[in-house]
C-alpha cells in the first residue's frame, strides 16, 4: 500500500451562513472549534443543510490520493450508527481500504458543521463523538508496516488515547507525514507539535499562519530559515502567494492558479496534500509535486465540499 491515513472520521454537514451568524454565535472565521453534542445540536437547529458528506482532513486527502490512482487506506473510529455506515460506504465507494471494524459505541460518529460565508471561507464546529476516542488498539500495525508512508492530522492529536495511537503508528512506520491542520490545534499543542516536527516527521504540511505560530516567527524569512536548519521537508501553503517547499538544500516555490471561481475553501489544504503526496510517492520532482497539489486544491475550491467527484 502506498499511503495509510490515520485521522478523525468525521461526517461533514455543510451549511451557508452570513458573517453575522459567526459573530452572533461567538465563532472565529476560518478556524475550527470543538463543541459538545448539546452545542452542536443547538447550532444545527438554526441552519439549513446544503449537503452531508463523509469527511475528516486526512480522510479527504486519502480519497484524493485514491482518485489519482494510488492504493491507499484509512484508519478512523466510527460508531455502528447511520452516520458510521454512511462513512464506511463513502470510503468503499472511493476504493479506500478502511482498516477499522465499527461497533456500537456510547458516543455517536463524529460530525462537523462546515459554515461557509459569502467570501467562501469555512468555519468549522466539530463534535468529535467517537472519532476523538481512537487509541492504540485501533491502529492496525500490519497496515502501518506495509505502507510506504503514513499521513497523520493535527486535529487528531491529544494527550491520552489519541497520542498513544499516534506513537504506535509512528514507531511502526517507514516514513511519516503530518498536517498541522489548524491554528487552533497549533496553539493548543505547540510544544508537542514542535517536538513532532523536529524529531518524528519526515514531511510537515502547514499554512503560513500555522507554521509562523508554531515557531514564533516574525516573518516568512524566519520560517524558511527554520526549515533549512531543520533539514526535513516542510510544505507551506500561502493562499494567493502559492506554496513553498523548504528542505535543507533547497527552497522551491510554486505559484497559485489565478482567475478561479471560488465557491468553498473547504478541503483546499487536504487536496493540496493529496496532490503533493501523489507526486512524492510516485517519484515526481518537488516542483512537480507542488504543482500537482496546486491543481488538486484549485479543483476542490471551485465546488462545494471537501471532495472531488
């Protein structure tokens, strides 16, 4: 198997809102907030649902990799309920091997409200449900060992059981890539994330805001300098400024695509990672890999939702 993803198995509930909805509910645009089931249901009761689709950051990337013709798998925790079955069916439809056997749980399958404002930015309210209870027993070691690379998400990281799942996967892997996922995650787990980037990861994906916060950089030049001193690969997305790959020996830049009809930025980073990792595991150059990520990202932001049809 080329790549095994491990992450939150989340069903996305997509809704369009005005900016006032965010301010009225104390939400910060373009970030992810964890909510409990009561708050989730309260928010949902005031919204009109546009679409419901299987999601989760790394899962979106894994589906993108499958659509590019790669043999891939995913580990994520769902309950044996309606949403859990929908999630399972969604992965099978995309030819992704799902290395998890669902069962009836006390908590339901995780759900994420994706609130899209008129500027196409997405703000997320996530009720993790059983997804956040993944532990080392849920990690299939044979699948990890047989994969060329594992791909993890910052959203999943937490002290306790998810951390033990991370450690087990990393300790049995050949190569490790991870997305920092969100500024919220970086600021909550800064010391742990910095340790992972410095000592455990072969490839780190981040946007400019996330990596700047992680290392306390004053400008982007400091980010580049950090990446070169680190000696591992850091892939940074910069919105309209394009993307940059930084390693010990080189800094490779790639322009963004222009004149796109942007509908929804959900999944932009996920599909960028899919494109880049496709290039990486298939022997493309760093520049070609960045370009593939750029194309995949451009495609997904011109539709609603985080997955390509």
